[in-house]
C-alpha cells in the first residue's frame, strides 16, 4: 500500500505542478481578495472536482468516458466558448473606474462556476486525470492498493490548491494598487484565451 500511495502522490504532483489556466486562476484570486477566505469557493470547487474525477478514474470509468467522441467534442466546445467569454470579462474588468471603485475579486458564484467549468469541461484535464491517473491506478488490481493510490492523488490536489491560494494572497498584499490589479486581470484574461486556443488544439488532435 505504501508503494501505491507514494506512486499516486508523485504522479499527481507531476501532473498538477504546471501553472495552467486553473492554477493561474486560483493564484490570481488569491492576490485579488483582501481576505484569504474569499478564495475558498475557487479552492474548494477545484479540489472537489479533482476528487470526483480521481474517484471515477480509480474506479475505472476512464475507459468509457474517453472513447465517446461526441462527448469529448461537446465538452470541448463548451469549454472553449466559456474560456473566451470569461477572458473577455476579465479583460474589461474595472475599465473606467476610479481607485475607490476597484473591486476585482470575483463573487462566490462566479468563482465556483468558472472553476468547475475549467475542471470538468477541459478535455486535457480529463485526459490527465481519467487516462493517466486511471491507467496508473489500474496497475494495482487489489482494491486496498488502488484506494491508497487514489487517496494520495486526492491529497495532492487539496494541498496544492490551498497552497496556491495562500501564495497568491501573500503576494497580492504588495499588488493592491489599481494598476497592479488591472495587470493581474489582463494576465488572467490572456491565460484564459491561451487555454481556449490550447484546448481547441487538443480537441483537433483527439
């Protein structure tokens, strides 16, 4: 069981480390919220979505989900449209407002919807979790080992997302001026648009 746990931990850490759209969004929210607790909707939603996907992967659902072509394309198209829209929304955030009116931190509902969409409508994330994690978990036929593998993967997700939000919040204390916040919003928008382009590329080559 220990071998399976370490395997799951290291594999998931390698998959989650790159700063993509999801990680960048949580970092940005950490910087924009004056109170760290304001980032919890994004953090908890990301962690819960990862937990759900990892559980499905460990149970062997990956073989079914990844071979339904129309489902992959449908999720991908919705994800691209959503990323383009949210990128445009972030780019326009606070234009023409004075210093006292700057309120760039996203609402609870907006954070949750965006984070869930980024987790569940992204074929690249689904392939990472369902195919890579699911395929690796399948190497352990005994359920106790497979569960240990899954628990380690879930633990990585929860620790990582909380750490990202804390790091973003600590960095954001020095970046609370209007111009800095606007730059953060613009960076977030560009990351969303880049993610949409990359997502389209992934779908095209599926």
